[in-house]
C-alpha cells in the first residue's frame, strides 16, 4: 500500500499478532520500543525507534514520516491511579502532541482502548453500543476513558479512531491461558453469578484485522467502535468449546460469591500495596470480575467498514490450545 505504519506496544500479545498481519501484507512498519524492550524477529526487519513516552525527541523520530499510528501500548495492572495515568494516559497525550508538531499530515491515529472504558452492559443480549454513556467500574477503565477523551479533544486537528476490544484470546495470550490451565485440570473457579454471566470475546487475529480495517476506513474518522464477535458467550459455551481439545470429562466448578471476591480483593490488594507493585487481585479488579455482562455490539463496525469476526469459538479455542501446547505453556 506504500504506507508506513507506526505501532506501539508491538512486543505485547496483540502487538505481535498485528506485526504478523502487517508483515503478511507487505506493509512498511515502524515500531516504538521502550529502551529495555527486546526487538523480536519481526521488529528487527523493520524500523525501530527506542525511547520513552516522556521523551519528546524519541517521539519526534517515531511519528515523523509515518502515515498511520496504531497505539497499543498500555498497562492493565498498576499499583494505583498514578500508575494507570502514567501507563495509559500520558503516552496518548504526548503522542498526540508529537503528531501535531511533527506530522500534521497524519492519515490516522488509532487508539486501541478497551470495553473497560465503557463498562459493563445492563443486559447480555445486545450489549453496550457506542452511543451509550460510559460508566467504567475500575481505575483501569477510567484511565482508558481519559485517554479516549484526549483523542476526541485532539480530533479537530488529528484524524483519530478509537477501537474498544472486549476479552481477547489467541496465541500468545497469558490471561485467558489461566482459564484453560484450570479447565485442563477439571476445575473452573469463577467470580460472581457464573450461570448468569455473558461476555464478548474475540480471537486476536480477527481483532488485528478489525483494527486495520478501522484504521483505513474513511467513515471511521472521529468515531469509536467495538471490535468483537457477534455473539455473547456463557461459561457453559466456553466449557463446551474447550472440552474436546483439553480432554477433561468431569468439571468441578467453584463460584465465588461477590462478597467473598471483594474480601479477597481487599486482602490481596492490601498485601500487594505494601510492596508498591500491582497485585493479581485487588478490590478494583474484583469489581470487574463480578459484573454480569461484559458484552458489546459489533453492529457499527459492520455497518461502517464491513467488519465481522469470522473465527468460530470452537475453532479459535482449538488453535489457541494447539499453540499453547506447541510452546509448552499448557
């Protein structure tokens, strides 16, 4: 296509699959790497700029001459609000400032946000839509929403598009891996009302195709989109998809009531705060886990740029488990 695309967060789960897609397309890619990040095989073939998001000179070198930017870098865990501000808000503010100063002709700035910025749905069939008022339930979600607000404030001078993925699974993911590890042992521990809960999911390869479709669509300028599969899944459906490939027969399901989840979050979070490092669970994270409907609608993305997520859950789970086994993760 003769364009150069800047990707931040390229060493992460989604970033690595995005680079794979762009390499298959033959796109010219530049990556922005933190000083301590190791350049993988795909990054080594392209143009890499090292620096921090607090370094104006590094950001200038990163954004100059590129046609589109896909900003994936961010944090999902932090010790407090300041950590989320530093990881999710400050980089967007500084990148947008660098674009305005050094690349006023940029074709598109894509912020990969999260369903957490919108918060859960009130029902599990249609899910939240882009027109619904955001109501994030965690510090992480609030930080992603602040980053979105910065993009919209800059949209008069920078062509921005925001995408909000739900839960993402696929080769390289370590979060959903924990669910597969439990299931492989015939156990599933869940929080809240697991019989009622519904959640949107998307295979990572469908997601990266959706991100680039949004990045290249003229209709998506200044807009927000959910990039997700059409169906909201239940735990029973995920279990059914995983059973043939993981081989478990009986399953011991443990559902932790909301008060227990909040108690655990409070205790574990307090212990983690003593070290100043983010813990696996805190009260804030507990509030995400107990929600009934992390569900969003893909209708706008389908209407504006023809996006669909074609990977069936069973096929996606099978390919993901195969990858985990091949890499020795499962």
